[in-house]
C-alpha cells in the first residue's frame, strides 16, 4: 500500500508541478500581477491537490476498477441480459454523479442551470449509452456504425437548438461529454467492459472491450441538448465570483464540510448499489471486500481534498490569468493557452497509461514517444484554437463539424482497434486540470474581451475541443502505421521481382 501511494504521489506531482511552475513564472512578468497572498494560497493548494489526486487514484485502483471487473464478469455469468442491462444503466448514473470533473463544471454553470438537475441529466445520458455499449459487447457489433448514428443524432439536435435561438448552450452540452469521462468513470467503465468482453469471449474479445467510454461521452451531450431544447424562457449567464478573497472569506473547514457532504452522498449511492449486487450476485470473499472498501474510503478523502483545493486556489488563479492576459496581450494569451494545453496532457497520468497500452497492443507500430508528441501538440492546438475562437468570435461548430467528420471518416480506413482506443482516449485527455484550470482561464479571457454575456457561447466548448483531439491524432497514427507496413511490403516485393540473381538450373 505504501509503495503504491508513493507511486501515485509521484504521478500527481508530475500532474500538478508543470502548471504550478508556469503560473509562478508568469507572475514575474509584467503581463500578470498576482499578489503574494494569491501565490501562497495557490502554492499550498497545489501541494494539497497532489495529495488529493494521489489518494484518489490509489482509491480508484483499489475500488473502482475491481468493482467494474467483478460486476461485469458476475452479471454476464448469470446469463440474464435484462439484469446486466439494468445494472449497467443504474451504475452508469451513479458513477457519473460521483464524477469530480462534472461537479466542477456544474458549479461554474450554477447561474444558468441547477447543478443537481444538470448532474442528474448527464448521469441519465451516461447510463443509457452505457446500456447501448454493453449491448454492443454482448452482440459483438462494430463500434463505427453505432458512433456514426449517435453523432448524426447529436449534430441534428445541435442544429435544432441553433434554429430555436439557443445555440449559446451548445458548447456547454459538448463540454459535459468531456468532463463525465473522468477519473472515477473511466476506470470503472473500462474495467466493466473488460469483464463483460472476456466473459462473453470471442476472437476479438480485447478489441470488443474498448468503446464504452466513447459511447458514454456522447450520452451527456445529447441529454444536455435535449434539456436545453425543453427549457422555457431565456437563459442568462451570470459570472461566478472567482476572487480568492471571497473563497477565503469562508472558513476553510466550511468548504471542506460542504465538499465532504456532496462527495459522501454520491459515493454512498455507489456503495449501496454494490452491496446489493454483492448480496444477490457477486458474493466476493471478505478479503476482496475489505480492499474495495479501503479503496472507497481513500477515494472519498482524495476527492474532498482535490475539490476543496480546486475551489480555493486553482480556479481563482486560472480566471485571473485569463482576465489579465486578455487585457494586456491577446497574442500572449493564445501562446500561453497553447503551452498550457501541451503541459496539461503531458502531465496527465492516465495519458501515460494509455500510451503504454497502445504501444503494447500495436506491437510497437505506434510508439509511446509518437503518441505523446501527437497528443501534446494536438491538445495544445485545441486549447490555443479555443482561445482564438474567443478573440474572433465564431461558432464552435466551425471546429467540431470538420473535426468529427475527419474522426468518423478515419474510422472506416483504420483497424477497428485504433478507432475504439482513439474514441475512448478523448476522456483521458480532458482530465481534472482541464475543468479546474483551463476552463476558468477561458472564462476569464472571454469575460475580459467580450463580457460575461458571451461566456456561454465562446468560453465553454474548450473541454470538448480537448476531448476531440485524440480521436484524430491516434487514428492518424494508426493510419500511418498501416501505410508504413504496406509500403515496406511493396518495397520488399519490388526488390524480389527486380533481383538480377535469378538462376536457371538444368536437370539432365
């Protein structure tokens, strides 16, 4: 346990340290002015976040991943499809409700949509699409046609929303898809898919286990689009108070208590659902149960620490950086956005896991180094282009429609495994730092340049851009690997055919 915690602390340190150093470096330039108090609080919050992320990740490894695998394996062995689908629906909803990234987004949208309603609707979207994803595994269907159908539905709803004069809610809907596939959801849902796929079996069991995250990312977008269409009256956005003074004005213990209460309610629902399954279906040994409950406790403590640190230190500083850079130097704003995007994905521990997985599955055709370079440049460009959109003021669809056309188009030319990994990896790229630092940064820049009434239309959508990038980059790497192999075979065959060493042997 201690060794595992040390490893998680190192990973969390790599996750938080680059952003912390960049912010400190910016504070010494004339472009940004951070008070000593703000720098101290930010530094302390960074240290607290390192501990929180480490405990949370360790808890997820001990609890969420084993729970997902055991539930998937146990329910599949019952051979009762109705039970499997019902439990998948319920667990999809409950896991999403406990997702910290979604809570962070909901707080920033509290002036427009009730946070509880938003989380509930997003949870329903994840649950329903998780049900579809499980059906895909059981029936062993291909992922590409299913994704194509749901993305066509998604963009049709977006067009209707624009036609009804509510296009400003579209970026929010797309962001909700990015934040739901976070640190709680990803390990549970991926392990659930592995448990079901390996139990169902088949020649493509490993490939069939991918794709759940991809489908679960679409569900929240469709759900929030429908919610926006059915909402009556005008939706006006009021900028939250991001100032550090207002947050430190509250007692810190009060912030921790509020956060602990919210997280406790969410995790309690998951625990109760798991206990019901344990009693009726799973019947795990006491030793395994003890490990899972220790993991849940660590998950709870880590989540509380992480969310409290985000609220107190990272959101205010991110917002202020965006505001001051937008006012002093728009060019520096775009450059800083690009650098932050690169660093965010480089520092995300789950990205390193993904890179190792892809290199192993592809037999080295796509290396970890290629993956990291492609992802870091891609996410950096996505954040930089999002800020450029704020400066120029055009619709998010000018990015998303070409991006998803390319993504879905590539899915017909690369092996299905690459497509499944690519669409699953979108949730990995949009990690905790995206919603807690990058999004407030974009909101601050938009508020300074265009006013708070434009925030919904132009600041939100940045998480969706980050989540979309891996869909293209990973499939392009897969396409490159395939073309390289074909060219190598062609060259080898040409050498054989053009060889001058052919000999004629005469037999007497």
